[in-house]
């Protein structure tokens, strides 16, 4: 495999990862509204990107939040 093709594939893969990690702005706004009204959010809910930051109970498909599971503590 040529080095040019290898570099192209590497850059393409990195772009896909970066794009997939950015949470949809509408989903983020809704989740932040929920977060601001709860007294005890999960400790992993820090940072500004639930899809790229590993927030507990949040699962994403691409940039969209598609699953939310939380329990009472």
C-alpha cells in the first residue's frame, strides 16, 4: 500500500471519529436542561460532549443521543 493512500485513510478515519463525537446541538440543549433541573447528576456528566465524553447512561448513534438510562441514587 502506498504511503499516500495510507495517509489518506488515516485522515479519513480521524475525521469520522471527530464528527461522530460532537453531540447534536438540540440533543445537547435538551440534556443540559434536564441536567440543570436534577440535584444529583451522575459524576461522569462533565464536559460539553456527552457523545464523545463517556457520560454514564448516555449512548449515541453518530452525533445523536439515542439512549438514556439513569437510576435513582
